C-alpha cells in the first residue's frame, strides 16, 4: 500500500541500530487510478484532503524518501516498483532505477512487471524484468497477486521465479487482502499457502511473505497469518515481513503488531523476519513505524532485534 493517512511525526530515531527498510514506495499522484485517488483523499485529514497531490508529491520523490529515512534513523532502504494499473497504480522499473541515483549507497530497488494480457505478452514482460534486474542496485522482485490479479499458485507465472533464480533475486509477495478499490480478495490471490508450490519448486529462491498474510479489510490476524507462519516453519527459503499492519491508523494501541511479533518469537522465527514499513505514506510515517516495531519486539533479545532490522536482510540479499 502507498498511503494510509497522515500520522503524528515521531522524534525517535532508529536507536543507533543498522536499520534497513525493505518496503518504501516512490512515485507520483498522477500514476494512481482515479478511484484510488478518491479513496485516499477521503482518508486524509483536513486540510490535506483538499490538495492530496501536494502531500503525495511531498513524500514520494527520492529526495523526500531520503529525508524520511534520515528522520527515522534508517540507514538503507529498498524502493519498490509497482505495476498495478487497476488498483494502486504504476511505479515503473525505470522510475525506481532513476530514483536510486539520488543515493546509490543507501537506496536499492525491487523490479516488477505487468501481468495484464499475460498469455500473449509474458515473454515481453519477462525480458523487461530480466533487463531491470541486470541494473546495479536492483536486488529483487516485487509481486502482488491481489493488486495484479493473478493467483499465487498459477504455474503460468513461474517463469518469474526462473529469472529470480538466475539473478539470485529474492521475491517479495504482497499477501493478505488490501483495502484499495479493485483488488482481488479470494484466497488464491491473497493467502500465503498458495505460494507453497513455487516455494517448493524453487528452493534456491528466497520468498518474502509481505504483510504476513494480514487481512487489511477486516483488520484481523486470521487464517492468512497462520498460513504465513506455517509456510515459514515448513520451508527455510520463506521470510516474513510485517509491514503496514501496525500503523498508527490501523493499529492505534499496537495490539496487532505486538501479537505478530510475539507469535514469531513463540515459533522461533526471529531469524526469518525482514523489516519493512510500507512507507513513506505521509510525513513521519517511516520513523513512527520503526518506533512502533521496536516497541512490539519488546522481550526479544538484542541479537534478534538487530537481525530483524538489518542482519536478516543482509543475509538474504547478500549485502
């Protein structure tokens, strides 16, 4: 997700830790479908809703993202390409590659590809993805079945994982439902267990289960979250990313994010967590989400916290 609502800016930085944020979105307001623009504008508090494009442009440029990282104490971050014209819009591979030039030492990118008319144009799309992954700084692949309207278990898309294996590129999947107009909500598009066939077929590829299967429509840790945990327990190449679900807007008292971190610790999966915020969303969100995540990891060892905030990323992405 790109935005939720403007939040209260946090003054707490990243506690002196080496922090990598796996999940930041560059882009511009005009690339978002009109239906989603209306949905977002209605959620912005006054006066932001009067000119939502101004708020969007103030946080989505590469320079603005770096400012948000600085305010949060985030050392490095990954910018995500998105091809979802029917739901949240498009941020092309070229846009992300250009954004990396703002600070190649701190910014990395994940490539993506269109999935519309896949039966006729998949070779074209895969060739473009191959070229994007060959660019320095492009370190992985971002997919979202719910937004891009493809089943997570559809073997027609497994050519993406062939490229991932060739490039040693981890694959990030949005899992769980989404609140945005036009997204698919059926289980094959959202539940992490529908990824299992790909996870088994490509053991050399690291699969990152974005949002840990959270149901953003019902705001619930349901079967999707259980499926994310079970998938990680069963397969060493599965990693968990609990972004967005612990936002101040969606989880005011931190109960949901705390429950996620407690379950992860109970299952001994701290070495499978890769931190991401799903920012920048609004001024201060990146800092606020990091602070809320640190609070949710209360009781974790310092070693496990450091691993979740950066060490596990470095291990998976070979940094």
